[in-house]
């Protein structure tokens, strides 16, 4: 009887520990699953995930949420707050303040611009 109770307790503890374990794969699935969007948005989300993720959660939001928050103006990268903060008002060499600690590559900036330009106002 003692050994049966001990085995049951060990099983319960093992199952409880397994249920609480998260790994990068399960977190990625929770974060990226179901957001959807156009291929351009998927590419932009990848850039935002790599470049903005340290401070912001833009990559977890839908296109509609980013537009509703006033961060994106459909079809107008220059008027979009996210794009402006990444490349500045005078293009890739202009004044900017994001991402902190480094500049966005011109190819990554083009990915963001292409996504915004392809949005329907």
C-alpha cells in the first residue's frame, strides 16, 4: 500500500511538472499561430520579430490591430509611425530612433515599406 501511494504521488508530480514546462517551440506556436495576414505582412512580422521584439510586441498583432492603434497608415509608409521610427523622415539615412542599439538594414526597411504600400486604405 505504501509503495502504491508513493508511485501515485511520483506520477502526479511528474505529470504536473511536464504540464508546466514551456519551450521555445510551444511559445512560438502560441505567439505566431493564427495571426495570419498577407505574405507581405508575414515578411514584415518576421522583421518586427527580429528587430522590435526586445521592447515591443508588434509581431503578435494583426494588420488590423496595428492600423487601429495608429501605428500603420495603409498604403503610406511615410505616414506610418512604425516605418517613420525605423527609417526617419528623409529615408533610410534620415533621423530615426528604432531599433535601439542598431540600425535596420535597407532590405528589412524595404520589407516593411512593401507591406504598408500593399495595404488597401
